[in-house]
C-alpha cells in the first residue's frame, strides 16, 4: 500500500467544521457511557487469599 502524494500545483486543506449542539450532546453521552462501563471493571480490588489454619488429623 503506497502513500497518496499531493500533486505539485494542488494544496489539500482540511478545515474542521464546527459541531452542532446535537453532535456535542451525542459525543458527551457516548463518553459518559464509555467511562461508566469501564469504571465498573476497575472498581473491584483484588483480595489476597490466605490459608486458614487446619487442624491436624489424628491417625
């Protein structure tokens, strides 16, 4: 796969367009949902398993 090169006499200029209020709201909702989903994964802490003292079996 090769690179796309600009022709010598042509300049490609891309200006970002301003977001509408609806688009801003959709992006905010997506970010909020993403953070809520991934925060649940990190909420629980690992606990170390410790062995309990066992009684010696009498034979």
